[in-house]
């Protein structure tokens, strides 16, 4: 993380204020820490307000979408799986010996 300054190549100065870049470890909480500023709090509040007050509109849009009923697809897959199981079962010889 830079501090806004850089040392010019060839500079012979030693000591004084250390303005070199600082290395900081990254962790999983970095995103949450970045939301801690005022801008992040305002964005979260706006998103929450849109979802809370706009839910009837969102729900109406979801109801209008042409989403197919999954029951028909599930029954079709079950039928295909049953017929495939029967076909494979007919090809495998029984394990009993005479």
C-alpha cells in the first residue's frame, strides 16, 4: 500500500521520515472492512430500501415470467430412468448358477 510518495532513483538521503510503501496482509474480512466507510453504508441502505419497498414490483415481475412447471420434467426424467434401468437389467445376466 503506497503512502503517496516514492524515492527518486539516485537519491542519497538516509534516515528521516520513512515514506516507503507498507505491506499489509490481505484477509477475508477486507471486503467487510471496506463497507465500513460512509459510502458503503449508504449503498447497503439503498439496496435494502429498494428490496424492501420494491418487493411487490419484483414479485409481480417474477410472477409474469414464463417459468415452466418442473413436475412434468421430473416425471419425464423418472420415466426415462426407469426404462433405462429395465433395459440395463435385461442385459446383465443373473448371478445364480444351475
